[in-house]
C-alpha cells in the first residue's frame, strides 16, 4: 500500500500551509498564531471537537471514525514551535520574524498532521477515535509534559500515541525506527567554583578558582571513560567557562561552568549526577575552595514501546516499501513525556540531502509530505480497521 493518492493531490495545498508556518515562526509557548491557524483548519475540516489551550498553547482535535464500537482511541502528535535562530536560507518564504526560524522542521510536522487530519475527517475509514495533538514548546520548554499534566491523556482516553520527526541525510520519504530507548535524556548543570581572588603575580595568596575549574573540565570526562560501563551511552560536555574577572592580571574569585549530560538509561542518569557532585566537591576540597553544583533534569529518555514500534514499522513499510533500524540519538525529544504516559512509537522520515536540523540553512523538504501524511493516516486505519 504505497503513498495514498489523496495526499499526492493535496501536496501543493499542504505545502502552502507549511510555507506559511515557516514564514511565521513562533518560539516555545508563544505559538499563538500557529495554534490559531491549526484550530481554524481543524474546524474547516469538520473535526468533531477542537480544544485550544492544552499545555498553554497546544491544540487538540478529535475525529471519530465511521464506527466507534472498538472503543479504541489513538493520539497522533506534531510539534509546532520554532528555534531562536537567524535564518540564512534566502528562501522566498523565509522567516519574517528576526531571530526566529523553523530550523527543525516543526512547520513540516504540523502541516503533515493537518494533512492527515483533513483526510481522516473526509474518509473516517476506521473504527474508533483519532486525537490529533499539536504541541508547543518541544525545543526546551517541555510542552509535551505540560499537555500531559493538563490531563490530555485521561480527558480523551488516549490509549496509544504516535509521533514523527523528519531526518536530514535519510532518503526522502523513507523511514527509520527502533524499539526501546531511542532519544537521550537531556540534563544540564551549573557549577560555581569559589576561591579567593587576588593579584596574578601573587598566586600563593589566592585560592585559584580557574585551576579548580580547569581540573574539573578534565575530570568530568572520567565519568564516561572510567565510571560508566563501556557499553552504555553517556555524554558529559562542559560548554561554558566563565570567570568573574576578565583582567590579565587578576586571579578571579569564582568560575562558572555550564554543560550538558546525555544518557540512555535512568541508571546512567543517576550515576552522572552523583559523580559530577562528588568530583567537584573533591576538587574544591583539594584546592581549598568550594563548589556549588546545580543539576537540572530535562527531558527523560524517550522509549519506544516494543509492540507499537513493530506496528509503526510495518505501517512505514506499507507506505514506502522499507523501514530501517534507526540509530540511537543523543539529542532529546519531549515526546518522551507522552510515551511515559501511554504506549506508542516515534519514527523518523527522510528529509533528503539537506542541512542538518538546528542549522540556519536547514529547510523542511516538502517532497516528504505525502509519505508523512500517509503514515499517520495508515496508523489510524490499520490500528483501528473497520470490520
């Protein structure tokens, strides 16, 4: 069962939706215009119920099948937010909002799910209910968590949930997925080493915070090389080193380190947090200073359910004729919060040979639209068949 003919017919229309969204990017929870566009289109399609304001600016649409006796309810989720990046594509429909850009393809995800919603509202060729979920603030804001905390799963009795992301470097319209841990937990840390500042020509009269912090930058790498099992995935990266003085002849009173931790299991996540604290405390004590460590837990590991992943892969094969095993991804994805609430699966669809996501020259490939729309529609029709 290849790409649905209806989506080939709708591709130009869906492309126009996508490019309009691309011109008007909105960041985090400030997706007011995007949410309004989505809600208006769902109303135009004839959705049975449309609710805005879930998870602050999220939108939910409900589409009932021609039959509902199965009692099944499936959620399909797309993210709506953009990134604080200055666009460098030079496109006719480039961002009109300075410093904001759809550099991750959420405009494409939203447009594809709208296309699937239009088709499902027209045909209703399934036995059950489809809940289309348009989520704000995937890029660091935890919009998925907030929609769940607003009771979305319980309110509509969602039983399974499915999501999709475009993937540059993968052939256009082809799919990849993996069961179990897929995207990493994304945590951050702040470390402030406090010493005793003074004149650089008299180091013996100081407690040098730069030496403490420099030792820590190197020592933190031993978490991956000497504390973690070599078969486990973990990244510890110090990304900022800021001293309290920028003078050439001053040993600063304090140094502020920032960084990120990426892990693929709860055990590794806990180990990283514990070791960062212990290493920094030890270094500070050795040099006679102090270390103030703040560990910020971000998105959890995104874990695909086994059964739903196998089903999602079979649907992908029915659409494009293939579905590869995806690699582990050390980036984060807040669809993880929805998968903690309900079984489901997250799949990648190829964006072709384009700039990578989060790059100022990235652009969603509109040629992927028919495949993405078809996958979402087939999830509903194959998971909730009539008869």
